[in-house]
């Protein structure tokens, strides 16, 4: 018996919304739906009615709800007793993309340490999620905050991070209020490693732009400096641009808007240690209170 399924079932019944229940327990909506379906199959009964306005208990679901709730409450007591020492003296290993490391993590870590002073925080920053996938597989990190989506993991979307075009101050496009793909035709693009994504690549192809070749790693800061020096233009997310100031270039919004999504990610199918669960809840709450363009429930 997987008690996590019962915990999800109880939370869904309490909130009347499977998506909210999934977010509170750090599951993706897809994983949560699969867990409930699996539980219904194992028990041979239908537990929840799924409607446009949320979920509600079936007659069979109502019959087992009180017992399931009692079971999960006892499970939580066991987890608290077993995890109390881990929470006070544990560790958390976090993987983040560079812009998150620069923009969010200093304040998150400071505030987290105030609340949990004896938890050791280990931070690993990477230019993209491909590196983090390797870290997950080698058990280097417990959780991640990244822009790329990987449906094999449990993801909680946090914020929309819009892309902007940045231009040298004397560039003719500086006179435009917003930038369309038509404006970008034939321009030379400078794209750093973290900024290289499906969205930017698609825009580059549609605009028939030219990519300035570089071998190996090109940092965000180096790309911004090259734009300031007149070597070309770039398309970068707001979180990246806000990390390095705004001097020396002009920032213009895209029309229509293009954005990436920043996710909080934990490995799928793995029991989370108490420190990982408390950091997950803490980080998501911090984002809701402090970040822009928040989409987390």
C-alpha cells in the first residue's frame, strides 16, 4: 500500500481540486492523476468525480475517506517523529540555473537558514537542465529550479519569465516600441548557453537571423557585453537581464510576448527526505511572495 496515494486522495477531497492537492504535495498534475487512477484500480472502486469545477467524492470515496484521513494523519506523525532530527540536522542539495542562482537564491538561502539554522544548504548552478538531469541520475542534487521542462520529473510551475530583445544603444531598432520577428530579419544574434532554448531557436529560424558562432560556453554576462559593444543583438529572459543590470544596451519587449516557465523540480518516484519537503514548500512560498509573473497556485 502506497500511503502517498492516500495522502493525495485526502488532500484532493479536502481542497476539491486535484491540481491544488498535487501542488501542495509537490506532484505534477499528470503524476497526481495517475496516482489516483492507480489507487482506484487497486481498490476496484471509483473514488472521485472529476468535473470542470474540480473533484468531489463518490459514494465509495465517502465511505473510505475518514479511514484514509486517519491513516494519513498517523503516517504524518510517524514521518514527523522519524524526520524531526533530520529536519534539524539534515542537508539539502539544490540545483539551479545560473539566473536563478544570481537573482533568487541569496535571499532564499538567507531566509531559509534563519528558519532552519542547522540544515546544511549545498547549491549547484548549471547553464541548463541537461546538466541537472545528470545530477539527478547520479544523486548529486535533491531538487532543482530550472527553466526547462522534463516530463519524467515532478514539476511545479513557478513563474513566467518573458524574453526581451537587447540592442546596442545606437541600433536603428531602438526607435521601435516593441520588436516583432519581421524586425529581426537578417540581424546577427548572440545567444549565450542558458539563453539557448527551443523558443529562442524557433524565433531565430522564423526571423531568418544569423547566429554569431562561438565554440563552447558563452556566459550571459559575456553575451550582454558583446551586445553593448555592437557585435549583434540578443534575446534573453528577464530573470537573466535583471541579474546583470541594464547599462550599455536597450531592452525591448517582443510582440507577441514569448516567455519561458521556471519550474521547481523533484525526482519522480522517489521518497523525499524531510529537508527536501520543507525546502520545497519554503521555496514555493518565497516565490509567491517575492517574484514577478507568478503562476504557482
